């Protein structure tokens, strides 16, 4: 019941009630990752990026259900708000090394990695990530993003021709 109240107040954006239920839930073992993850999301929603970073970092330190999304948010905060591309690459690389090939967060991390690598002049790594996405991910939107970036970065050799409409 306490866990559901925590989620409810997170969805409502009620920081005070959320903190109350987070304190109650933290008394019981095994809830720290959920509390840290939701605290990170709540702070992210409110534009408090340093606090969000702190809680996502805590949530990403162990294998749990929230680790992938936490690493993704850490990479995005590092890249966009902290302007630290080196750290963003480190987080996205950690996430991309995951074993869930069809994870949307891993695919998004590889997209961001390819953009960051292209910006630093490492087009080989950039295109390698895009080709992995194009071959391994089942989501159409992310495949289209990868195709568009391959075209933009100048490598159309690996893009299959769609002959369904002909």
C-alpha cells in the first residue's frame, strides 16, 4: 500500500506527500532502488537536474529493474545539462553493453553514442552503432532514426532498399 501511494504521489507531482511515503518505504529493505528512481524522475520532471542526477546515479549502481532507464537519464543529463560529452559517452556505453538487445533504452543510448562519436570525428564507431541498431532492433521508429543518421553521416551502403511499395 505504501509503494502504491508513493507511485500515486509521484504521478501527481506532490513532492511533500512523496517525501513522506518515500521515508516510510525506505524503512523496509529492498525498496531503495524504487525510491531513488522515482525521486530522480520527480526531480527531472521539475527541472532539478543535479538532484535528478544524484538519485539516478544511486539507482544505477546495482542490477535492478530501473538501472537501464537510470543510466539513460544519467547520459542525457550529462550530455544536455552538464555539457559533459565524455561522461555521457561513458554512461551510454555502459548501457549499450547490456544484454537486452531489444531494449528501447539501449537503442536510444546507441543513437546518442553515434551522434556523440560523429561529433568527435570517430565516424567508424558512430556508423557501427547505427548498423547494430538497424540490424538488431525491432522498433520501426528507432530503425528509421538510425537510417536517417546513416544517410546524414554519409553511409548509405548498409541501408536496405524497401521494395514493398513496388
